[in-house]
């Protein structure tokens, strides 16, 4: 009789059929970025308390001065969005999701670009970047976001709700 068998399907000690880690981060403050200057995006906090949204599953990411570290090895999906604000036109706004495998040298893995044609006050736009990151070593594999506009542009942040943020999910073993 198999009607009372309860358990979790396992593969090498890991549960099969669901995510083991998921995390939601919010950019909490506005950040003005000068034109033609590649700038690290900072000012992050974990989004945990907005009406059931946010929080994490398992052990999420950690962040220090705009650099994100993984809690576990594995294949991670990172998806980000940034709301931008500018008083006037901009030909380009380039966003890079950059990854290091040696805790030192970063390379762009995901890239987003946008522009804004606005002649009034405070036009808004959004720039996104996503990537799959193979974290083979939690001490050395990290990621960050940099932003380069052609004219001074503000990336908007808010302590209450997410205008700019990221979601990271561990999809499986490396």
C-alpha cells in the first residue's frame, strides 16, 4: 500500500522540482550619474516587507557597496530594472550587469540600453538587464551593475516600493 508514502524527490541531496533560493532587492535612494561616466550603482536593500511581496526563499544574496555575492553555488538567474529620470533628451543610457569569476576582473554579461526624447521637465524611462550566472565559487563569483548615460541622468530609488531593483533565483546545481 503506497497511499501513506510522503517524501521529497531528491537528486544528489537537493530537492527536485522547485527553487531553493530566490531573493528580491530594491534600490532605496536616487542616484545621479554624470554624463559619459561609467558608475557603479549603489544604495540597495533587501525588499522584505511590502504587503506580502519581497522576501527571500532559502539563503539569498548579500550586498556590500553595490557588489552582490551568492549564498550558494549553482546556476542563478538575475533580472534587473532601473527607472531613469532626466530633464531633457539623452541619446543613450547603457546598463551593464557585470560578473567576476576571480573577485577582481569584471566583464559585462548582461546589457541594456535606452534613450529618452523629452523636451519638458523630468522625463522617465526604464533600462533592464538580465543574465544567467554560473556561480562555481561563492568567494570569487560576484556581480554588480554599472550605468553610463550620455548626459547626467538619475536612477530612481525609493525606500518603500521598488522603482529600480533586481530578482535573483537559483535555478539548479552548477
